[in-house]
């Protein structure tokens, strides 16, 4: 696996560090001494960070800064360009991978122009920079430094990994003490968050504890680290190696980014490498450049001595860099790292999401726990979108802040759909194709293909259900809910209680954290019902020509229909002459007035679905009101009629 991004320090080593996959020779065209930038003003992108235009904008601005000799600004913008590219990869938003790869190469090449003038590296600089920076160390200057060699030998006795006291390792230590000083400091601080977890996994797998420092030089302990080879996570797995080690990668999740899952995968991978080579130096080299390259080097040289193998420069730098990071960690103060403040350990609670919840919106979930979405995303870095993966067979296990489990389960289950992100479930109709469905929802066909893992996008069929990600529009048409308690009586069943109160069975189970339908007499159940203000509870009679109707679908309840149309259950019962809440599929219900309506003018970016959500409507209502199909593409300036409902 090309481990192209070790986080700042390793970046300076060599142009393409490889970790867990065959090494590929970097193609580096001659670098001119001056970067020529066109004499035009680089305009700020419309949405910084939203697409690759922002990446290119930061790159061009960095090149402008370099041309005028502003090295600091150039470095900052190159870091921003790389960070934006990483964010696009994290959210599965890179459509043109060829263009993205070229941008990553251009960023690295521009960074290389800065290298002679850089006094230090940032913790998130591309790996290539650190490796290249290390390559500038004069090994011969350290061959006679007896004191440093002795120090390395003494501290190596504290390590459970083989550490060689030689000039190559001494040069790597010197690099960390000088231009890589800030980087090593920040990496060490970050290590506090994950080291206990990593040590625990390695102990379970009977692996040396100091293998921890692979994650240090690979990613700087950043689970969102990203390389131009599209290697990601603490252990910088490329897609193929990740899949080989059982890490799932979809539009919704990328387990390479999960610290715990990827650490287990790294442990399996390292154990396999050691089983093959029987020497940790060779196993490290194979982690970096691939098994095949190490095998061929051994065969060619006729020796298994790492220091005498014809390996790529990147790999020859990688192993001593690992040894240097390990040695410094044994006594940081002895090497000038006096005040390292370690981050707090990675702690969390876990909750298995109820099967009744199709997905969880992280923004809405965060509000129920009084935390930010960022906190939830940091606990669950494998999540690529703002929701948990919808429609999965096995309930998803979500990490949440310690002490928030009760509030989350209690509050999230009571949120209305309008308070959560929209992930539409669309049933494919006759003559549908992905293109017209994508236009209707205002998303790309690639998004639909990725969200549903469609192997053949040309083969969709009527009745097939597709998940369509959409932007959330929280807070629309929220209704106050009042809590009541029901005591189970002899002979009661959950389904009977749900029908009696006009609520959905899965809602009843969710509110009471029930995993089965078993209940017992005397058990108290929580039931949430709409609380309609008195000034909205007046009786309303509707004439025949004013009525809007709804045909009951399989699985619907009177309470659910009332919520959908922003009505009270009592109003529905009154308008439809119902003396109970039992309804059946095919039954036609009056749900409001028909003739009252307002108008809305379509603006750029609108879709039928976004407009319906904006006005708290079902998209079918809006389409029917305007005599258009669900997949109609709306033209800017079109006037739509917006149905309004009678007061309750």
C-alpha cells in the first residue's frame, strides 16, 4: 500500500512512501527554480471546500505567494489545498479521481519548490515532504557521533522492537530535533488519544507494543489523514489492502478511518508480514513498499540484512525513521522534547441503534445530547455522511459521548422526520432511469449509484427502492408532544395498544426501548401524543368541494397520517365520522381543504422534493396540485401552486 502521507514528518522523507502495497516509482518531471503564475487575480471559489475548484484555488494562490517570495503564506495555502482534498475524499465527493490525483501531485510538486526554504513542517504536510526533507540529512555527519550512537543503544534496550544504533537512525533523530521538531511534538501529543487502545489490541494479538509508532509516522495519529494514493486512516490503508483485511468501504462508511477497526486490521496485516519474513525490519519494509518488492530485493542481494538490500529510497528512510520515533519516545526530554502534553484517551459510550430507526441523523442526534456534530463525527470518523448508513441488515453501533446514552435514546426517538436529515426512499417507476431520478432530487447520478452500491446503474427496475441523500431542512412544522403513561392490562398486546391510541407499533416500541413484542400486565408504557393548543382545537367542517383526501397505505396509522398533514387525530376522526382510530389500507380519508393555495416561484437549485420539504408537504401533494410528475425537472422562474391546509 502506498503510504503516501504520514502526516507531517514522514512527509519530508521521499516522494512516495508505500505502506501495505507495492511501491510505485514516483514520476517527477524536472522542477524549475521559479514557478511561473499567470498574471491574473486568483478569485476565491464560490464555495470554499465544496469541490475541487477550491483545492485548485488554494494551489494557485500558493503558487502566487511562492512567486513573490511569501513562503509562509504559500505553505499555509498548500496545507489548506491538501486538507480540502482530504475532506472531499472523506465524504465520497471526488467524482473525477484522475483530476484529484493530478491535483495532489501538483500540490506535492509545488511543496517541493518550497522545501529548501522551509524552516519546519506542519503536522499535516504531505508525507513526500518529510521523506524528502530527511533525504537531505548528511548521514556521514553522524557516523562518528559516538555519544548519540551510545544513547540509541542504551534506549533500544527499553524497546520490544529491534533498534539499530547506526548513523541512519541518528540522522533521523536529528531530523526530528530540527525541521521536524514541531511535527514530532504534535504527533506525540495526539498519540495520547489512541495509544492505550492500540496497545490493548497489540497485546491481544501478541504483537510488540512499539509497533504503535507505525501509526505515528504513517498518519501522525490523524484518522482523517489522506495521501495522493488515496490511502487513509491511522494506518494509511489503500482501498485494496483495506478490503483484503476486511475493512468495509461504501458511500456511507469507510472503516479504514475507524481507529479501532483499522487497528485490528493493521495488527492482522503486521502479524502476517512478520510470519512471512521473520524479521521486523523486513516486515516494516514490506508494510511500506509491499511484500513482492522485499522478496525480490532479498533474492537479488542474496541477504536478509535490511541495511544491505536494494530497496527504494523511501523504504530505506522509512525503517530508520520508525526507529528514531521509537527511541525518542523512550526519553523525550533527553532529545529536547520537554513538555509534551498528551491528549485525553479515546473514550465513549456505544449504543446499538434500534432496528426501527432506518438511520440516525448526526446533526439531530447531537442536539439531543447537547453536543456538536463535530464531537459525534470525531467519535465516528468512519461515517462519510451526516447520517448512519441507511437500510443495513445489522443494526449500526454508534459511538456517543460518555453519559449521553439515556438522553439520546429518549429524545431522538421522539423527533419528527422534519427534524432529521432527509434520506428519501424512492420507489422506481415505469420508464424511470437514474438520470431523471437524479434530476428530480437535485443530486448527481454518481451519488445515487454510490449510495445504493449499484453494480450496474443501467439496470434498475420498477418497484426497486433507492436511497436518495438530500440536504436536511430541520425544524419545519415541529409539533409539541405530550407524554402519557399507559398501564398494560390482562390480554393486551402491543399491536392492540398501538391501534387503540392511533400510533405506529414501531414508535411504541422505540419510545419504550422494547426489543420484542412481549409485555406483561402492570407494565407501564410511555406514549407520546400531539398536544394541540386550545386556540387551534376548534371544530372545522368542510364542504365536499373543499376537501383534500388521502388514501390509506399499508402500515399507516391515524396518528401517523395526522402527523404527516399537521393535523390532530381528533380533527381527522371528526371530519371522517370515525368513532375509533382503526383504519385499513385503501380507505379514503379527508385530510384538509383543497382550494386554498399560495404560489411559489422556482429559483436555481430547487427541486420538487426540496420545495415540498420547505413547505412541510409531501412531494406527492405538490406534484398533484400542479399536475406534474415526481421526476419533473423544474425550470427557474416556474410558478407552482402550494397547497395550504385548513386550521384545526
